[in-house]
């Protein structure tokens, strides 16, 4: 920029600065009625926005309460699932003694209870899956403290440290969120 342009701009700026307050006010005149109209419109807009924010916060709070209630119900269902699973494990481990083999009725009864328990457990797992509650796969995986809690230590020399060797209580995910940590047995040499 050359010196003449700079001088012209400085002169214009200096003239602007020397204007009186009255000259500036004359260019931006506002009557009292227009001011109050704008203030009333602003007040109404603020009220409307605050109602919308309050409504959104109330909906968010309700959704969180509903989700927390559902979480507690699902955890209660998992307790029932644990009991069914433990019963199934007991039935699978049941080995009749030699003398009990002669009692075919009792053996048939145990077999039918085992079949019914398996059906109930499968149905329960289907219902959990319907609500997007899925078990966490932990066996033979490295311990992940975000998904698992180590409650027992195993000492197997053929397996690396930190590998899960047993599942003592199943862990579950709910819609990509941890519902319950898995309780596991971890190898430590």
C-alpha cells in the first residue's frame, strides 16, 4: 500500500473519531415503541426456548430412569438364570450309583427333570437375547478387567499368565454396555 492511500485512510479514520456523539446517535435512531416490541419478542422467545429445554431434560431424565429400571429387572433375571444354570450343571453331573440303576422309574424321572430344565434354560436364554442381553465369551481369553473380575487363581504351567481357565459366573452385555462382569479363574504361574 502506498503512502497516499495510507494518509487518506488515516484522515478518514481521524474524521470518524472526531464525530460527535450526536452525529452517531442520529444514524442509529430507535424509537421507544420498537425497542419494547423487540424486548417483548425476545422475552417470548426465551420463554419458548426454556420450555423446550425443560421438556428435553424431563424426557432425558425419564429415559434414564426407564433404562435404570430395566437394568435392575435384567439383573434380577440373571440371578434366576444363574440358579437355573446351576441346577442344570447339577443334573448333568448326577451319576446314579450301581443300585440306583435298578430303579428305572427314578432314572426316568431324573432324565425328564433334566430335559425340562434344559428347555427352561434355553427359553430363558432366548428371552435374554430378545432383550439384547448376551453372555460374554471369556474362556481361554486374556483377562480383560473391563469385562471380567478375577476371583480365583489357577496354576497351569502349559498356559500363559493372565489366561482365563474357568468361568465361575457368567458375565453379560446389554446393548454394548456391560450389564454384569464375568467372575473368572485366571492362570498365574
